[in-house]
C-alpha cells in the first residue's frame, strides 16, 4: 500500500478515501471512523456518500441532510455527496451498489467501512464461498422463507446451514452485512477502489442506552435521548462539540427533530384512502401485505402502535418502515426499478477547500455528471429525491416546510 501512496503523490494526484454514512446524527464513533480512515489510507481527502432525508432502515433523518452535511464538514470530512433516494432506502445489496458506484465514479482510491473483526480476509472468503455455493445458498434461502421468515433472517440461516465451521463472516451483524455487500459491489463493478475495514469499538449497532464506560455510544441511543428529552445535555460527551452545537441550533430554528410519529397522520391518511390494488403498485408492497397495512392503520393510535400490530416474522420492522416510506412518497415499482440500476448523477452537498480541489481535479474524468443544484440535471432523474424532501418537510410547520422545500431546489453546496 505504501507504493500506492507514493505513486499517487509522485503523480501529483490527491489520495482519496470514501466512507458511506448516514450521520443520524454525527457522533464520536463516526469521528473515530473518520480519523482511522484518514490514518490508515494516508488520504488527502475523505469523501462521504451520505443518505438524504430518508435512511436505509426506512426512517426519516433526525435533522435535514444539509444540517448533517455541515456537522460532517465541521468534524473533518472534506466532501459530502448524496446517496439518492433510489439507493438510500433499500436493502443492503442495492444500498451498497449505489454507494460504491458513486465512489468508483469519483475515482476514489479507497473505501473504508466498519466491521466486527477489522479484517478483510473473512469478507473475501465469504464472497468466494457464496459464489461457489450459489445454488445451494439460494435454495436454502427459499426454504427458510417458505417457513415464514424474513429475507434477512432466511439469508443468515441459509448461510449458517451451508457454511458450518468455515472461518467466514457472521452475517447476522449489520456492519458485516453492509461490508460484505460493499466488497461484492466492488467485485461486480470491477472497481479499482480498494477496500479497508476498521474494527468497530465499544457500542453495539442498535444499543438503546448511552455507554457509561466510554464516550462512544450508538446512534440509536443518542437518538433516543434527543427525541425523548427537552435537554440535550446528556449526549454532550458522546458527540463532537460541533454536532452538539449543531443539534441545539437546529432545534432552536426548526422547532423539532424528525421521527416517524411526525409523519404518521399523513401515512394513515394515505392508507385509509387507498384501495389494495393501488398499494400493490408501490415498491416493496408484496405478498398481500397491503391488506394488513390497511386493516391495522384503522385501529392504530400511533406509528409505533401500527408497526407492532403489522410486523411478523416475515415482515420485519425495517422492511415495513421502508414500505411505509415508499407509500408516503408514492414510489411505484416501475419507477424505482428503473432508477436503482445505477446512479444517474452525483449531487454535491458540501465541501471544504480540499474537497473543492478534488472536485476540480476529477470533474472532467468522472463518469457521472456532478451537480450542485437540481436545475443542472434532467428533472425525471431527481424526481424521487424531490418528492422525498417534500414529504420530509411535512414534519414541520408551514414556514419551515417551505424552507426545506426551497433548500432542496436551490441550496448551493455548504462550504466550511
């Protein structure tokens, strides 16, 4: 790897490292990842591909993508580009494909992601093992799904059933699942971007409580505090100072942080006024789930109550949340399948001087158009992202809602 660095520097080219993020919100674990990425790659510029207003687990982001961009830049990220809705609200495989496609198009030298072991060997072993046992693996997945299990659970059990004692990945861990799909996407795209994995420290991915032994806590635990308390003091030591100040400022200006409960009345209205045949056209609405959604929305008193009533072994909370996002945005199967084959553009959300320099260096070499405003691209290509922002804005009062919509249409990249 040292020779790689020397070749880049001798050629006068900036070394770049990519990370795929949601920053919901940016916390000390993210800061550790960022510092390790720069340290292990010797990168001149770190590029974050960040989800927009709706995230991979089918949740609205706590704060807007522009607020999260500012937090990222203030913490040391050099360039933030958006992962479009067509990829950010998808299962791990499509999510990873979109992010890797963007980083490859930007000619990023490295991608750095977190994992449980911090070693790439199990990822490559697992990739080759699954390729060699593809038919057996797919048959096992079908068998477990026929038993009424969700796809993620079926895939995990199928893998365990054929891998047995092989020294492979634990594909029940969220970070390992995403990492595996990053490696798989790099392989399929024949990308020259090199992967590096960083061992996760301390907090578990979905740990609901703040750590009492370290200052690194899960994003889940931090969101729980932010959403349930008027004061943010409790999270102060678990996020960078710039994030803490950013969250305080956001609450003062926007009035509230966004969660599903803010959007529940709109989802309920949509479900109550939709026929099953209409819902069947929505992306990810499959296997008769539309009847269950309509039935339980009539009696649910909140979004969380609705989800508890609808979820089953087969329909996980995450999958159902993604379905609900697509219902809210009225995203049809045909349109989503058309848009999620490959990103059509790279939208720049923000940069510092190093990020600006890198964009200038790569602008004419990039295989995708780089845009800073939506007016710079065909409107059909960005339709899903525009709709997502309009729906996200419903979580606020009219004045703030108009501001969110205006930001989406005309906000220039944030410069730090």
